[in-house]
C-alpha cells in the first residue's frame, strides 16, 4: 500500500494506490488500510483509491459496513439518479455538457449522508472528473472576503422546491407516494412547510443551517447548497426558459436567506469565484473508488465528452435534530 499525493492524479487529493494491481479486492484493501484511509479523509475530506479494480456495483456494496454504517436510500431526490442495486445508484444523470456545481449531498433535507462512495465503471473521453473542495478552506476564504455574508448565513438558509407536472422530478417520486395528505404529513414530521398550489403543484420550504461542525474533528465547515439551488448558477438560457415558464417565484429550486429575503446573484457569483479557486478535479480511471466525507468536502462534476458511468453509495445518516445548530427546523 502506498499513500501519496500524486500530481499525475491530483496535486491535493490523497491517493491510496494498490501497487497498480487491479486484481486487488476493494473490500480487503480498504479493511487492511483503514487507518491510513481515515486519516487521509480527515485531513483532506476525500481520498482516491486506485488500482483496486472496482468495476462493478458489487464493489460498493460492502464499503458502508466497513466504515461502520449502512447503505442509505436516495431520498428527497433533487436531481435524477437511477437505482442500480440496493443502496447503489448512478451518480447524477445530468447532461454531459453541463457542470454540476459544488454541493454537500442532501443538506437541503432533514437528514443527509455522512459519507459518499463513488466508483468509476466508464471513464469519460474528456473531462468528467468529480470535483471536490474542502469546506473548511472555503469557509475560511469567505470569512475573509465576505464576512458579512458568513454572519448572515449563520442564521441559516431556506431551501424552496416547487414540483411542477412534467417538469423535473415529480413530487410523487421525491416523496414515494401519490397521497397528497401523506406528503403534507411527511413534511410536518420532517420540519418542512408544504403548500399545494392548485391541484398538481407542490411547493416546500425548509430552513436549515448553512454551516456546521464536523462530528469527529469539531471543525466548522461550509455545508449547504446555496450555489446548487440558486438560479444564478444555472446556464443563462436555461434560467430564462425556466423563469418564463414557471415564474421567478415558482422555479423548481431556489434558496433564500433564513428570513425568506433573496440572496442576490452577485453573492452567489462571489461564492462561486472563491470555490473555484480551491476546487480540485479528480480525473477518473476505470476501477477507481473515491470516498468523500460529505461534511468536510463539497463535490461536483466537470462537463465531459464520450460515455461516463460513475456509481455512488451513501452511508452514516446524520440529522439536523442531532446537530447543535441554533437554527430552527423549517420554522
């Protein structure tokens, strides 16, 4: 086993290599090197495992248990994914030409995964790297360049989702039911505010922290989807079409400050600028596995050409109810 920061892979992401032997079993490899892998995760927020030959979805099946967790279902879907087997899914099924901006998985919901496990089955011909950024570094950069923003975000943010018929993810798929009353009851149980608009349009709102402390290291981290939910991060033409079709207040996804006041476009553009300075693309090779600590590190995806297939599994469900945040639950 060799733990390195290999410039040919990435100058900053720790890479644990199995001596170039693709016949090594991923579960045996992780088990034997768990101490080094966990240390690398705590240091950098993500770690790349190379040379383990993780080419099938079975390669991900046992990883959550090795880390002391159970595979999680992909709930409250905000982007399209396909189920592969059990707790293994395709990573976001999003057009190849579009960038997926940095985000922390599931933090718009009442619970989210602590760990993400990605495995590359098919590497893109060009681009397609999974991007990561250390949430501690991003928070530190923004505290220096935009301290007033960070103070505002300490009050939390409000995520707004509007489910339109035949546009994006249907509320029936996101909530796993076709019963409108059950949707409302589910939202009430989980700290979301639900509002039906007419017969078929559902809007939900939830106010959650935008910053949080890591449960093991105690470090404060940038932890939100301010960029991913904000219309300023959309391609210009797509934003125009959605605004014309749905209306500014009825976009499928948006985010505001905790008091429901809008977050200006230039604020999001500033966050994007700081994030891009520290974003690291991890180029995929078939058989690679990347483990991401979802609190310490945001992740995204580069645009790509050719075919690309990356699978993901998640574990260690964490709930806002268990986080001492000082921010209400959808109030």
